[in-house]
C-alpha cells in the first residue's frame, strides 16, 4: 500500500516536470552514482596496493591512489563495466619514490604492478647455433 502511494506521488512530481528537468535530474543521479561507485573502487584499490606493498616489504607512500584512466570495458562474461587505472607511489629503501598502478574492472582488482619489469636478454648465439 505504501509503495503504491509513493509511486503515485512520484508520478505526480514527474508529471509536473518537463523533459529538460527530467534529463537534468537523470544526469545528476548518474553523476552521484559514478562518484559513489568511484569512491568504493578507490578504497578497494588502496587496500590492494597497501597489501601488495606489505607483502613485498615496500613502503606505500602517501596512503592513497590517484585516478589515471577511466573507460568502459567488458569483463569475461561480456558485461560492460568501468575500467579504472589508479597510480600510486612506493619506496623500496625509504629514500626514493617508485611508480605503481592498480587496474580495476568494476569493483575487482584486475592488475597490480609494483615492481619494474624484468627484461631477459637472450644470450648471443654460438657460432654453430642457428635461429629457426
């Protein structure tokens, strides 16, 4: 009974609004949703970066992450979600700042990068070795 009354009041309010006001209200609600969803994802990113730094015995600097990228992407099930890339800094000796990043797909951590890439240089071929 209460939901019917709420629906009736909502229809009455929406009936009095013109299309431009409804569009403005929808945009405002979408912006609030994006802001709240981003705060939740950011907190997850901070926790992931902190625990990775603790695991590697690194110092997580400034206790925060900064958004670097925001795009739409599909997950493994094909659902459209927001992919956010957050950057942060850590120190391995307390006297320097090194960059790291956390990539989130929706509310899940997709990638976390805290160490520089290790590049393996192939050994020079022997005189009688050939490449195939």
